[in-house]
């Protein structure tokens, strides 16, 4: 059965003390609360071990926001999937548009990162999404499906079933402009159909597809009510426990 997931992406925000405070606040709120989705927080690398040790990771999964495209060795400044795993983190966000744009992450690099992540037994949260010009040209479905074809659709069925997809239209990230509920559903449905065509209807039905882009407590319920939207990848609104919990409560 596919899971509903609300995952936070803290990006490069919060120093260690601030991050720990946010994670423990969230942990305290969710401790005795009935929730109807999986919850994940994507912290900077240096927070991972401290955050994972301070919270109940059965209730709140911990995610890295990137990983090295090499397993180990002389790659100064890089962080491997084995290092991430050793912190207690269970997820890795990959292919975020900011990494594609600012750090020139290509499909080839992402394929290596996805493979290493899966080999380490971690769950990739694989991001895809189109820029505004592509949306304006009306070619967004082909563009985003192609991003998947070049990367995660090359995985075996067994491996693909371990991947969480996050659709994040770039024009909606951090802009305050959210995709309408209809726009989100239309893309998620197209992605599910593409997964069915590449693997099978069963695999498509089991895949969690999250929406990301200015999702907040006030619009989460409407977005998550769509049959093909299985939760959200949340940037700005994951930086305040109250807002993030408001989104979790949308399920
Ligand atoms: C993101 O970058 O993953 C994101 C969804 O950001 P925001 O929620 O701030 O738009």
C-alpha cells in the first residue's frame, strides 16, 4: 500500500542548536499525537546524527538533502551514503531543482546517487519538476516524465518500488505561488500513468508521489485530497514546528 508522507526540507537553514531545538519540539508535539502519515525531516548533513539521536526515529524519519556520487575515498568535502546511514538517517532527498541548477547535477550524476542510496538501504526522495517557461509552453508533462525516464525509470522494478517521487514545479518553490490543486493532480496522475507504462499498474499504485512548492497549512488539505497526491515535500513551512504540524494534520 502506498504511504502518505509529509517530508520537510530544511535546506541550508538552522545552525545545529536551532535544528536540534526544532527537531525536539516536533518530536514532543508528535509523541502522543495520532498522525495519519509518515513524517520525515530533511536536515543539513551536520545535524543528522544529533537530530536522529534526539528524536524517536520510528515516528519521525531523518533525511539527508544530498549525498556524494561516489561510495568513499579521496573526495574532499563530500558525504557518502554510508556516512549518512551511520547517523541513523533513513532517507536522502535527491535531484532537488536547487541542486540541479546551482550544482549542475545531471541525470548521470543523479543515477549514481540513486543507485548508491538504494545500495545503502536508504530511501531516495527523488525530485522532479519543470521551470516556468516549460509550464507556459504547455510541455510540462513530457518534460517531467522525461526527467524520470533518464533516471529512476532505469531502475529495476524491485528498486523503483523503494523510491518516493516528489513533484516540485520550480515556479512554485519558495515563491508563495502554489500549483493549484488541479495542476498538482493532473501532473501526479500523468506521472502515475507513466510509472504504470514503465513498470505496471500495481507498481504505479504503490508509489508515493509527493507535491512540493509553497505548500502550507492553509493549502495542504486541498492538495492532499487529490487521489494522486500522497503528501508533500515542504521547504519554508517545515522550519516552524507549528506550520509543519499544521501540514501533517491535513491528513
Ligand atoms: C522545496 O524546495 O522542496 C520546497 C517545496 O520549498 P517551499 O515549500 O519553500 O516552496
